């Protein structure tokens, strides 16, 4: 009898990315707007371990007309991602805030409760700025496979994405993620949303 071996991928983790989301003049307008917000509004996210400037709980970008084009573009890309899940549900942004990272800043591992999708838009960054890391939802593996050489899609425990300015990453909100410590003098500004 001939063998009929197969491997099935049934529980994959997917990320949706998009580059060049905004035209450059609008991108610059939003970059300038961030500094006005920072001057006027106090830091939010008080229960975070990391001490970065953010507007979670102090300034919701959904209430600012200047951010409407960006937030609409994010919702549309989330809908594209949702369709890949064989769904036609249109998720709406529940909350949105900005984060400003300077040298020494980081964000600890966390996930976003009470939402299905989350997204990070890189408003201002350099390619060598701090990366965003994601942990496999299968971790911790109590008895991992031994003697693994190079990781494959079956064995990755974490992945990371560089902060490409004017790009977006969308992911399921249950995924634990963090931002590594910023070691450059570059300012890294992101907009985060939950849907």
C-alpha cells in the first residue's frame, strides 16, 4: 500500500500590511499636527509600564477632522482583510491614539482587549527605528520541538516588522506585541487604532 502523507495548515496567523497609505503632503500635515496635539494635551495611557507620550484616554483622533482621511483608509484596509476571512462585516474604529517614541522609549508586550482587529500606522519613522514585535499565539510551547535549525513557518515564536514611514500593519487584537527599545536619535510616531 502506498503512503499518502499530508501536512495541513489550519491555524495560521496573518498580518495585513500596506505601504504608501497617504500622499506625502497629507502625511506631512499630520506629522505637524501631532506636535500641536502634544503641546495641548497631557500624556495618556497611565497604566502603561513604558513612559512614552501617547494620547490614549486624553485625545481621541476620531474626533479630529484632520485624521479622517487616514482613519477611513485604515477602516477600508481592515475591510479588505476581513473579506479574506470570508466575512463582509464592516468594523469601525472604536478608539485611536498617537504614540511618540524617543531614544530609550519602548512598549512592553501587551494585547488589546475588547476588539477584534488592531492596527498601527507609522506616521514618522526611519527604517532603523525600533521595530514592532509579535509573539506567536501558540506560545508558551510547553514542550517545543528539539534541535531546530533555521526557523520555518512551523517554528517561529516571534516575528518583527520594521517601522516603514507611511505604512500600516493590521493584526488580530489578541496577538501579544511590543516595541523594542529605541536606540537611535530618530523620533518614531505611530497612530494606533482598535476596531
